């Protein structure tokens, strides 16, 4: 079972990362909250992988954490939606990436 990555909302920057990028739209309510988690702003940034690619890393209190779906409103309410600008997008895609272990 592999995680499935989603962008909450849309991101022109993320869409342009690959020629074969595909899009799926589904309501958050269709994801089971008990098996759906997310990192903020995304797993690449949250887990500190940017430094391996020369991207500046600024530790934040939400880095290194995995949140449950029912925490989404609280996290976005506290930290907002990350920018979709290319300058900051390597540190934060448009929004949280969601993972679901539910097939």
C-alpha cells in the first residue's frame, strides 16, 4: 500500500513539474478521516528534504509532524495557505499534501 499525494486546491506551479501530471478532484468529505493524514505545507518541506537540494530550510513548529484530516481547519487557520509563487513553492506547494491509506 503506497501513499497517494494530493494538493489541496490547485497549483499551477505543481501542475508544471511534470509533462504527464494528471488531476483528480474529489471532496474532502470523501476521504475517511480516520486514515487520512497530511503534512504542512508539504512532505518535502515538512521533513526537511529541501536542504539536500540546496533549498533554504527554516524550521517551523509544524515541520516533522503528521496531522490527521480533522486537524486541517486548525492548521490552515493558524498558518494559512502557502503561496503558489515559484520562489516559495519549493518550500511550500499551494497547500497540504494529503495521504490516505484507504484504497
